[in-house]
C-alpha cells in the first residue's frame, strides 16, 4: 500500500517501538495519530514528526479503558478520518512465575495488550469495514509461539492476543481488510525499565542467538512489512530461523527454551 497521505494510528507511540514506528511512518509521508497515556512523550514524538515536515497528532488515552478508547477513536475519525492502518503496539507486562503474580497483575497483563488491542480494533473496525479497505497490525511477542519459564501471565496474554489476531483474520475473510502479526525478538527500548526484571528472565537461547535490535531497526521492518502487506513480520532473521526449526522439531526448541530459561529463586 502507498503510505504517502495515508492515515496511520499507532498505539504505544510515546516510547520504544511505537514511537520509532510513528517516526518512520511520518518520514514516509503518512499522517500519524499517536496514542498512549503519557501526553508529554506523545507531544515530543509529534513535534519530531512535524519538524521533519510530517503530520502528527497526539491523543493521550489509557488503552485499557474501553469507553475512553471508543471516545478517542471518534475524535480521531472526526479530526483526521478513517485509518488506513491501525498499528496496535502498546504493551506491558512483567515476567513472573505464577506464585509471584498477584491476581490484579494477572488481570492487568490481560488488559494490556490483549483487551487494549480488542478495544481499539472494535472502535475502528465498523468504518473500516464499511469502506472495505485498511490494514490491522498487531505487535506480539515470541512468547505467543513458544512459552518460557517464569512468565506465565505474560505468556497467557500473548497467546490471547495471537488467538484474537487469528480469529480476526478469519472474521475478515472475503473483505479487503488485511491483518498482520508482528513478532520482534529483543529490542532495546524502555520496555525493560517499564517492566523491571524482564531481561534477566529471557531464556539464554534467545540472549545468545538473537542480536538485540534498535527500536529504529524494528520500526523499519514493521513499516516495510505493512507497506508490502505481509501476513507476518518477524525480526531479526535468526528468530525466523528459530521458528522454522520449531516447525519441524518443536520438542527440541521447547526443551532448549526451558533448559536455558529462568529457574525459581534465580534472577
Ligand atoms: N522491547 C522488546 O524487546 C520487545 C520484544 C517483543 C515484543 N515487544 C512488544 O512490543 C511492544 C512495544 O514495546 P516496547 O519495547 O516499545 O515497550 P515500551 O518502550 O515500554 O513502550 C510501551 C508503550 O506502550 C504504552 N502503553 C503501556 N500501557 C499503556 C496503556 N495502559 N495505555 C496506553 N498506552 C500504554 C506506553 O506508553 P505510556 O506509558 O505513555 O502509556 C508505551 O508507549 C509491546 O507490545 C511489547 O510487548 C517488545
């Protein structure tokens, strides 16, 4: 799809991968609506995009608040129109064993990213369906494909998101709306400050095998894949290779993930 002049809604656009993707979309001539909670950080990203000649507008919102998401979607449609691309990228969640996870935190991990992705999709889908055009893209995690130890509630929420994306694809069969699943490996962002203790719990397999990407590298791959209409975007290349091995030898990859993963009592 042609990005120039298109309208792209990016969630989680205040920091990390979302902020970088918003900038790349802006550089490619898209008009960008930026969503997250932190207004000052959204304004800074919008300012950068405008300083480079782009069009960007910040919409501060808590994406786990369904009525607030419905209201912000109406504002965006009134201000800028119906999105051509929705990039649902906002996410959070610590990696904890079940017994370390308070029930409230398990609920919060389901709310962000899964319910947030559901709410924002539900808010934009009717006008996108009526126009029968558009692209819905979801940033997920390698944990949506293979579970690793010490991240139970996080993993369950990522499997929920993956299930939603697959079901949405089935729902949209026969329409001209496209759905993309995005799975980055390790990306150097504020995620690890926002969710302390996560990096230490990454399986050794991932830490040894996968180069850590910059947010800009991840964002460039995401924007390129969306423009091409890819069904799945996975980066870096070695992550794709790992999942190709998983497709033929799932028990081996599962064993390596668990054997090199977090152990109780270790950090
Ligand atoms: N970094 C990695 O290695 C990595 C790897 C695989 C997948 N991912 C996924 O990539 C996505 C982006 O992560 P990142 O690395 O860029 O993390 P990040 O730097 O922590 O950014 C997360 C974004 O989500 C927003 N967000 C969180 N809770 C929100 C809420 N309730 N309402 C609205 N916005 C909310 C944050 O903005 P506010 O705090 O301003 O609301 C922020 O913009 C996430 O879904 C993450 O799971 C990351």
